[in-house]
C-alpha cells in the first residue's frame, strides 16, 4: 500500500512538524499547564533511530519540509544525532525554538542546514518575561535572536498576545523588530488543555490591525499577497524593510490551503492542531507493522476547517479543548 498524503479536500501534505520532546526550559502558561504537568517518559518517546526511520516514510511519500518543535527541541540530548540524520534527507529543515540555549547550537544548526528559525518572544520587558515564562532568560534570548540575524539565519519572531498580559506591546514590538529588520508574527491566543483560554483574553487580528492603523494609517500599511500554504496574513509598515504577520487561527484561520501534519514526541500523528484524533505510529513501528494504513486513514479523516469546529460556538466549547493535548505536548 502506498502512503497517500492527499486528503479528501484535495490538500497535499508535504510539510511535517515533528515534536522532539514535551520538555521545556521555560514555563509559559499558554503552552504548558502550571499544575499537574506530567512529562512523557523517555522510553515512551521516539528515540533518534525511530524518529529518523518514521520520517523517511513521509519523505518517500512526498514530504519536503520538516520543522522541529517541542517543548523546546534543543533540550534533546541527542539533537545532534537527529539533525545530522535529517540533514541526509532531501528536505528543507526548520526549527521553532525559544532561543534560551541557541548560542550553544549555532554551529550544529549551520552544519546541518537548519538555518530557518521561528523564535518565541512575547515581550521586550525583562520583568514581564519572567512573569510569562517563570524564568530569567530575557537577555540571553534577545542576544541570541540578534546573533542569529547577524549570522545570516532566516528568522522570524513569534509573539502570542494575551489581553492584560502583553497586548500593550504591539507597537513597541513592531518598531523594535522593524528596526532590527527581523520579521515579527503576532499569534492569537489559542485554546488547549489546561491553558485557561477564554475568548475575552484573546487579542484578535482585527484588534491588532486597529492599533497598527491608528499609529501608521491604513492607507500607508501595505497588505501583502497571501503566499501559498500561508499561516499568517502579512503586512508592511511604511519604510520598513521586513513584513509583520498575524496568525489568526481563532478568528480567521487558513485551513483551505493547509499542507501540515504533526508528529508528537511519543510518535502520535495528528492531522490538525485542534484535532483529538491521533494515530499511534510509534506503537506500530515498534511492533514491526507498517504505518502506512494508519497514516492514510488519518489523512483521509482530516476536516476542511479546524478539526470540524466550523463556527465560533463550536470552537469556544471548552469541553472540546480539554480533550486535546496541551500545546507543549503537541508541538509548537
């Protein structure tokens, strides 16, 4: 049987996001629950050999882009083995990281061609950084972002906006990263297990743009063409050399051109960030069975929009979100 990565809505999935671990060196509440967080035991996670073997099946079926996520992918002790193995495959490698230990891995990332980085930073305020992450790593993270830019890495900074937490920094973040010529993307606060999401805490795409238009004028803010398989709508400020984007998964999702599948650190395949359905590929692989039928079935089950949550009422059903994993256990 041939692995089929095209769903019933005619979307071909050539992009695989692989979570290397659910462990992280930060404790952001929107990602990792502060209470009763239980990390996956190492024995239940894909080891490097299993991860590379399972990934090869997807590459043979047409996957040509791989993004490594977590948790924090750089806390994996065998990150060098994983990156060097993936570098042998005909894929574009990328990573999402919080950049806390990025300075220790620059050479490895350059050696393996993993030079496309999405870096998480939710504030430019040191005190607020601690309040959000429960850690004092602000200076190191910012220094690593600037060093990555200096080294020629292709980077974007991702900021999750939450009302009453950092929504007053929209313009200061935009101005800082525009000056540094680093693309910035604002992300709407999304609901996952135990992250205490509420619609009232979310800063919508419309609200973000209201601030931008008030400061710069709507006519002077350029709206860029939507790229293929985009997850963000892109805009450009007057005289800016780089764009900024808004990922509006709650209020205005980009499901129609979705080309992404997700593999969790414990070897479960998810066809959508918001889906509760998973296929246990690691269990099949360890039993010596083919993973292809399970992959084909899960891809075929993929809904047209957001795991079937087509309306605001369905999306706001908190019972649905609690059946999903926490963000840290899915992969950023």
